[in-house]
């Protein structure tokens, strides 16, 4: 149905990290601004706001997307997962553990985007080659590590995930 | 010669716990779980949001600004222009201020004239960032365009600044020996003009600030500063005409620094100013388009070089005319970047006669400052390319021309004859020939280069070498305070900053090695001006060297006190005690021991013996007026498709000596991260301007950062052959060794791959199109 | 970098979409996958009064093959096609080109219709449409019409679509088994828009070329087929010398721009190099698939 655009706000209902939220939101607000500023879930980072750097990657209905170039209203009746969904309590997700052990992060700003991208990669391809890892991660920019340790972390994570 | 103050009792590692071990980083757990606190993660009640109106012109006079209509728009609280700023001052220089540079300083908002695209013109404060941006187009600014200068070598351009006769901000010479005589004696002269392109640090997190006036504490609080928080507090106090102690600067988690982040920029004044004026919290988060035009650029330099040699390749002397493109203003770095270029240009080589004339010139571009290995990435690239060109002309192997001219270990300490940052450049230690041999061995350069050259396909392989010396551990001091509370909890506080490099871990490792506790039991606080009265910060690869040494001495002080109190409690002599696994025990009866917590309880004012001052709280300021120099050598292997001219870096080898590593894996990360940033500047990243001064690579679509697919294999090897004698932990800084040599090595590798056309290689970044142009004359001949 | 205000509609049927376009015309902007429009909104390079979001129109998200060819609904995500391994044999050139479109997270949102209609001269889909003689199904409130891809691209970022129309489906004829193909892109980084790219499609019968398509992206304001170069192949037996001449001709038919990533001359050079490799590869594949 066509909703009358009487003002520029909408009531939306969505699930983030398993919790259902209902909020009124201005239609022009990006998904990442909504998650961070309205819901206060700040693990997802804003790096470029034009869909290039990958820092804002979230899972949208289970698939990684760039939340800086989506609107919050588009998430109405959908489900979103952020980096906060990965670990349970103090128990790191195997991918997080592998990044930690392999020094796959420095400043940590790009890390949430990388972790979710890797989670998706390993769900589709549990034993990726170096070339596949490089191609799959090429949409996420890290300015600190030079990527070697990230690639090592992904290989380690793949082993952990296969063992589970 | 001024050395580091006091005698060093070099660290005796009683327990290896901590130092030299690649423990997992202590800060990572929060980053991995999305629990870091970066500036934009912080929200204060009642907070307002700022946006900056920036000049769309590269050079223009502002004839009028009309904000009336904009002020009436929804959500707008106020709009500030230059005229609204009360007793505003220009932003002062942080490093080596020269009075002669004052006419070129930047005011927080443009005063009747804009000098680059992005120059701040007005500040909008609104209830949301969305609303603040809504009125950017509603502020009516009348610009009267002026002639635009985007060429640092253009000598007859329109002066950018009223008080200046031309655009040369600074013109100076560094020299040693007699260059004229050297060229008279020359058997061969090699000439090269080499250009380093404009690029920058571009941290993944953009800048951001929150300022709030806390009426109960009568204190202005500013969240978001980093790198040099104590210095910036002084600048802000000066500019706002406040007492320094009424301002607190608080460093959040920081998403990368690389030299550009944390300097005092216009917004660092504007946001606190607005918060004070409105008595409400104000937040400003730089967006990426702003970041690429507002945050310091770097690297744009042109080197006109001449080198006098003997036929055998011995260097007799070098002459350099260095043009530095400074952009529209002199910012906090003054002219330190080209000064460092001139000072470090001789690099690891014996150059008996040297003259470098520097011209730092204002242009209508974003102002330039420091970026990881400032001045050295550029001068090393230029010098190493010059060496390969000379080797090619004299038909000498690139390894040989380097080996025969390198400074030898017995020459140490070696006085270069140049100066920078107020210090004579004196290399303290290092075995430069060994580093070169090692990288040649590691890369199998001798074996593979000829095999790869004989390959007849369209893919041409080349190897390039660069040797480098890196200045690290800049003084004059850094402090650390260590506190053990009565529960035994250990806290280290320092004025150095954590810009993402892992300072919390390295400092905890150093403290833990003295106190024999687990590093993860130590909390490290940093970057808040209220933690410690004096601080310098994190730049010039200094944090581990300077803050690490301060932590080491402060930990020694606290250790001594722990032993004293334990001796009293255990009724024995201090000499009978050691500290082991965090407990204080008797050397001869190790079962007789007190835990750290027990001793901490005994140190409280309630329990402490009357003749001992209670408390476990020590501060040490480590002072040093001499830099400690790391060094190394880099080899890059590239593959060039001579049909498309695609350039693929295949492999990088870096051998480096930083004396000693606190955490080897973290050091390796610094090397690899620096190397890839350097490859970015050598192949992909460039701020381009059109003739009207518009930045044409102002987004991540056009400013190309390297990703996993553009990154080659990196192999690095750390040598621990030349421990620093200037600090007790014997370390040199590691942060800039990965990037220092890679531009030159890459350029040389491309030249090597291009064979007869290789001598054309004279610029960074090297794009496929440039390779095509260099190859074209050859192809025309063969056609 | 925050979008300017707009009125937002997200109807769930094509009819409602068309009604809105009928009503608002030029004031409305269609939001499909948003991977190009999203950045433009954030940068305020696009400030439409009305946004009509197609993401809730389930009827536009499908693809099906039959004996006439492949039909793909406009809102089909790139990653949906990427994950269908059958397409690698039934539409090999299409399957090969999809991984070049941005990155996985872009392809999860990005749509076929959006990519075809956005008409970026450096994007992959327009080249595929041209090389494969694709057609475009367009609707407005009055009815539907079909346009050949070769007539669809008008000028830079401009197509044959009227303000009251939407692209609802693209159609690709079935793959001719005795054909060979190649898709080559040259960019500075993996996943970037091409500096230059080539889609080549050759059909051989009895060693002679009976059909040739050379579509080039990044070679001008619109994606183009180099028709003179194509016609040089028809009826000929393929030789390396011929392919070189064809490649030279193809590069002459371009009207490339100079920008910071590449000059017009270098783009022409790349065209001659890439067209040659693409044709060589296509010939090799055609020979293997029995088109000798």
C-alpha cells in the first residue's frame, strides 16, 4: 500500500541483533545513523558515507550490506545484525578470536566491517584460498595493518569454524 | 653534545614476562566486540551538532556573507562567521616556530579571503547534523575570484597573503663540505628531477570533536583530541584567552593517526568556542568529503638533483633544489616537512659534500603537514632513484653502488652535518651494510633478478632497492605515572597518545616486566590532560621510546618502594628481597612472600610505618634531547604488463633494525601497515587539482586506497643488532620503518622492469598511464 | 554527507509505482538497489523531492529461462545471479561479468534493473546488454514497450526511459552454443569501475565468423558497440592478423574522455589491447565449443 507522506517521518519496526525495536524515524536518515544514534548501538562505524570503505557493513536479512547507503525506513520489518551480535558475553566468536590472535587489527575502526564480511565469506566458502580471501575482502579498507595479518586471521578463522 | 639526561642502567630483565613477547593486544577485545569508544560513539544530553561551510573557490575575496535566511531554517541555533569570533587569533605553529612564517598562518574561519577549496567560511550549529547540512546552501556568500596558483614552481603568481611579497614562505639551505669543489672533481654527474605526488594519511576514522562547558567544575571539556593533547590544550587556552587548567582534553579511542590527525585545526578552536558561547555540548564529526579537503595533505615535493661521482660509483657530492608545495597556509608543522627532507636526504650514505636549497611555497591547495615518515618518504624515494640512475649510467649493480657508499658500523656515531627540529642529525648506531646484505639474501635478489629479466612474455619483472635511516624517539620528554591502589590494582598514566598503534599494550608490557605481573592486570590511561601535568604525545615514532622509558623508570621507583615496605613488614633487609610473579619474596626463602596486594595494603596511610611516606604512586619524566635512528633496507618486486601497462607489486621484503622490540608481532604490524600505505602513495593515491584549484580526487571513488587485492606479499625481518644507547629499554621507534623506503624501492623496481625505458621513471605515484608514456617512444621505434 | 529531505514512497506493486511516477514525473527519483543513488543522496548531488523505492515490489524480483532466453526482473539482486552456477554455462559472459560489479556487499543490494538503467558508461551491465543483443522491457501506466539495448543508451547517464516509465525486465536471448566469449576489464583496483572494459561474443560456423559483438565500456559517454570493427569479422576466418586490425578499428570508433584516471589516448590504447585479447580468448572458446 502507498503510505501517505504527510510528513517526512515514519514509524518503523525492525529487529536488530535479535531485539525488536519500534521507532519513528525521518525517512532520509541512513540505516547506520539510525542504528548508531537512535538505537545507541555504536559498534558499526561510519568511514566514508559513500559505500566504498566497508566500515559500516551490517548483516541485512543475513547478508552483508553497506548501511551508510541504505535508509533506515528500508529496514522496516527486516532484520539487522551488527558486530555486537557476534560474541556472547565474554566469549569471542571464532572469527574475533582469530583476528585477536593474529593481530588482525590495530586502530579497530574498520574491524567490525571486516568481521561481518568474513562471517559471510566463510558461510559461503568454508575453506577459501588466499586469492579468494583477497578478492572477497577487497571491499573493506584497513588503513593500519597492511592486510597480511587480516588474511592470516581469516585462514585461522576458517580452521576454527570448520572445527566447530 | 646534549645526550639523554642521566645515566641509564639498562634494563635487566629479571622476568621475561612482558617485554619481547608477542602477547595479544590488550585493547583488542573491546574493538573486536564493537565496544570501542570512538568520538562519534559519544553522546551527551542536549547536544548540538555542527557543520562547516567551506569555500568552493581555490582563491577568492569574500565580499559579503548573508546568513539571515539560513538562521530562520528549522533546527538552526546559530551561525558563526569570522566577524562573529571574539578576539580571534591565528593558529600557531607547534614545531619550530619561526616568526617569519606568521603572515601565512590560518585563522579558524576565513577573513575576507579564501585560499583553497575547503577553507572554512562559516560554522553552523543546529539540532542535528542533517539540519546543519540543510542550511549550507542557504548561506549566501559572495566571492570575487582571484588568480589561482597550483604550481609550487610558478614564481610570478599572485601572492596569497597580504603581508607577503610573494608565495615563498621559506627559503633556506642545509649544507656540508664544499659542493662546488666536489662537482669540479667529478668524473661523472647524474641529474634527475623527481616528483613526489600529493597524498596523505587518510585514517579510516575521520576527525571529530565534542566540546562542553561543565559549570559545576568550571571547566571546558573537549573530547576527541589526540596525538598532542597537552600542547593543544595550551593552544586552545591561548586562543580562547583562558587559563590552561580550566580546560581538559580527553582522548577517546582513535581510528588511526598517521601524523595528520590530532594537530590543531580550525575546528579544534571553533567547536569549543561554540560550546562556550552556547553553554551546551556541541559535536562535530568531519565527513569523508571534508576530510579529503580539510585534513592536512602531504608529500608534494619536487627534487632537482645533481650527483657528482667517481667512475667507480663513489659519491663525491649532491646538490638538491627542493620545492615543497605547502598549500594555502602554514599550519602547525611550520616548515618541518621540507626541513626534515633536507636533513635526512643524505640517508645512510657517506656524502662528503652536500647542499640542499629548500623553497617552501604557498599554493591554492589544502595546507600540507606531516604524514608518516614526513619528508623522508619523499627524500628517500628521490635519492634512491638518483642512485639507481647513476648505477645505470655507470653500469654498476644497484647493490654495489649502495654498498660502497653506505656509512660503516665503525663510523658510528655519525654526524651527518645537517640539522632538524633544533638538533644536529647524529646517527647513534646501526650496521647499515648488514641490513642491505640481509634484504638481498632474503629476497634472493641476485639469483632471481636475472632469471626474471630473461622472461620473454609481456609481463616484465623488476626488482628495486632502497636503503633508509629513520629518525625516531624525538624528545624532549615524556612522562608516566604509576599507581598501585590498596587492592593491588596497577594503573599507568601517560601524556602520550594511542592513535591505534597499541600503546596500552606496549606500556603495560614494559611496566609488567619490572613488576613481574601479567600485562593484562595493568590498566594504561592516556591522552587526558588531567591524568598527568605534562605530556608531549605520539608522533615521530616516539611513544614507545619516550613514554616506554618513562614507564620503565616509574616502575623501578615503585618497585623500590614495594621492596622497602615489604622489608619492613617481613622484618628483613631490602637486599634480601626480590619481586617475582608479582609477589615480593626472600631470595633465600622463596616460600616467604607477600603478595602485591598485601604490600599495597601495608603502603596505605593507615598501615604504613611512620618513617615511610605512605602510598604507591610515582611519576617519572624521561628526558632526552637526541633522537635515536632506526635503519633498514627494502626490496620490491613488481610485474608490469607491457601491453596494458598494469603494475602489480608482487613481493616486498623489508629488513630493519629498531634495537629491540617490546612486542614483535605489533612491530611487524607497524612495518606491514606502513609498507602498504607507502605502496598506496607510490601507485594509487593522489590528490589531483584542476587548473582552477578544484580537488578532483575528493572522494574514495577517485582517491584510491590500497585494498587486499592491490597488496603484495610482505616479508619483514627485524634485526636486533643496534640497541639504542639513548634509553634504558634500548628501543628505537618502529612506526615509520615500513614506509620510509618503499616509494624508492617501488620506483626502482618499475625502472628495472622497464629495461631501456626505465631511466624515465621520475615520479610517484606511478600509474599505468605513466608507464605507457615512458614505454611509448620505444614502441614507436619498434613499430 | 546527509541526504536532503524528500518525500518517500515504498509501494508494493508495479501499478502503484507507475501511478506515483505518473503523478510526480521528473520530481520523483526511483530507488532500486541504491548502490549508486545512495552515495549521490548523501553527497547531495541528487536532491529529489520524491523517492519511489522499489524494494517492496516483490513482483520485480525474479529470473527465469525458457526457450526464448533469460528474463530478469528489475529488482533481482546481482548476488542472486552470481550464486546461480547454472548461468556459468547457460549465460557464460553474464556470469563472468558479475563478480566485477563492486564487491559482494554491493552486489547483495545492487539490482540488475538499477545497473542497466543508471547507465554508467563504465558499468558492466550495459556492456553485457549490448554484447548479447539484450532487450529492455519498459512500463508506464499506459502499457509496456520493448527497446533494444543498442537504442537504450542515449547520452551520459541518460537512457530512453521517460520520467513516467520504469524498467521492469531485461531479456537476453539464449546462448548460441557454437560461440565464444570474453569479458575483460581494466581498472586501477579490484571492484572499481573500469577504466576500460570489453565484452566480446563471436559465433563461428565452419570456421567462419557468422556473428560478432564487441561492446566497450569506459570508452565514451555511453557504452558502445564498435560496429565497424564487428563487421570486419563477418564471413572471415579468424587469424591473428585480422584480430589485430579489428582491435585497432575498435579503438578508433571510441570517443573516450580524459579524466584523472586516464587520458583519452591511453583509453584508446587500452581498447586496442583489450579488444585483441578479448577476441583471441573468444575465438579460442568458440573453437573449443565446436564452432570450427
